C-alpha cells in the first residue's frame, strides 16, 4: 500500500441497521477526534443489517476543521432505492 497508510480492522454488531450505522460512523468519528485519522478506503469483509466487518485504510491529517461530536439517531433514515441504499444522518458538530 501507500507509505504512511494505516489499516484498521473494525468489527461491529448491533440490533438493527440503524444502530449499526450509528456505531460505524461513531467509530470513524472517534479515530478522527482522537488521532486525526481519516480513512479513504473501506474493504467490507462482511456486511449485514446487524453485523459489519471491514478493513479501513487511511492516515493522519494535519488538521480537521470541524470535529463530529456525536452521531445521533435524530432523523436517521435508511431507505432502499433503485441505486441502492440512501441514508439520512444528523451529526452534532
């Protein structure tokens, strides 16, 4: 891979797709907040409405202008459309 690329193995389980999505986004927000890591490639090993296994690839950035404080269930919607899944999500920043 690229020099300086970091790979992390993520495994998450949740009771439903909405909870899994919030857990996934919260995980990404955590790495951005704590270590300024931003991921640009996502290899999903396993993906179901209640379980997610992925290897994510990225690296540190110098500065993040706005941190996501929290991922909320407020107005969260997952809709199936002709192109696949469409997601509406609200972040606290």
